[in-house]
């Protein structure tokens, strides 16, 4: 029986690349998404990967979503917390709703999903959890106090949860992508994007497949000695 993986935000961008990479590893993948039904249907038609709709910021929806996937596909062995949103604005312009939306989805979603799979992974003495952080959670970014706080929180969440799972055969790691050539980055004004690329030592944006390659490294069975780590994939833009 093949292992089952859930990828949140798994039907587009970096999430789609991760879903495909895990499928190509031989895992049975379930891709979560929150809103775009047409793109989710297209994703499933192209890839054969089942898509399940719920908001990861909603705890009860996460518990229900994991239950549906396990009933259909089997117990979850791999969880990739990739789902994320932006609500950018300076502190002067940021509302409490903009703050709450980003924290609830980007950071709260990691808790909700990990909580939903945790007991099962502990009972089976095996699990792989990978949380997708961000270079902006490491270095900060103007106009993104909500996003940077949530992504920074993911790195602390990862280190703490890794200590809880270690004895049970559960690894918990994070990846901090830099600027990746996705729809989100494509929406950045061209002049601003040019300045961003100029600060990347390798001289280009990253590719979603490069992030997915990092995820597969952390999810293989013989990666059991890697836990509590953050893998930075940013073209050398931020080193520490």
C-alpha cells in the first residue's frame, strides 16, 4: 500500500509542483485547495491527483478534510503545509482583519493540519511534516508585518514540534523559499520585480520545481535523521 500525502494549497504554483513531485515519488497525493474550483478541476484532470476543498484556517474543516481523505485513500504519512495568502499593507494601512486572515491561514493552518494528523502518525510511529515558510519570515519585508510574522512563526513551530515527534518517528522540517516564479510573484510590478531579482546572487527567480525537490528530500523514508531544520532555497539572497 502506497503512503498517502496531503499538500495544502496543492493545486497551483509551488503547491502543484510539490504535489506532482510527491506523486512521482510513488505516493498517493491529495491536494487541498480553498477557492478556485475551475482550476482545481483542471488540476485533477491534468494530473490525476484528487483535490479536496476546505479552508485550512478553519480547524474543524481541517479535521473533516483529513478524515475524508483517510477514508478514501488511507492513513496520512506525509503532510506538506504549503497553503498561504497575502494581505499586504504598511502598519498604518493594515486592518485587524488583514492581520487575522494571514495569521489564521498561514500559521494557524499549520497547527490545524498537524493536529489533525498527529495522533495517527504517533500511533503508526511514522510521519513526515514539511512546513513552507519564507525568506520574508527570516529577513522581514516592508509592508508585510502579518505575512512575515506568520512565516517566522512557522520556523519556531517547526523546531518545537520536531522535538515532540522525534521519538515517534515523525520528522518536522521547514523550507524557506525565496522569490519563486509563480502567479503571486508575477503580480509584482515589473520595476519592483527587477529590483528584487537584482538582489538575488544567482540572478534569477527560483522555480517551483526547485522547492518541490527540497520537499521530496525531506519526505523520503531515509531522511529520518533530519528534523527541526529549515532549508533555505533562495538563490543566495539571504544567508544566515
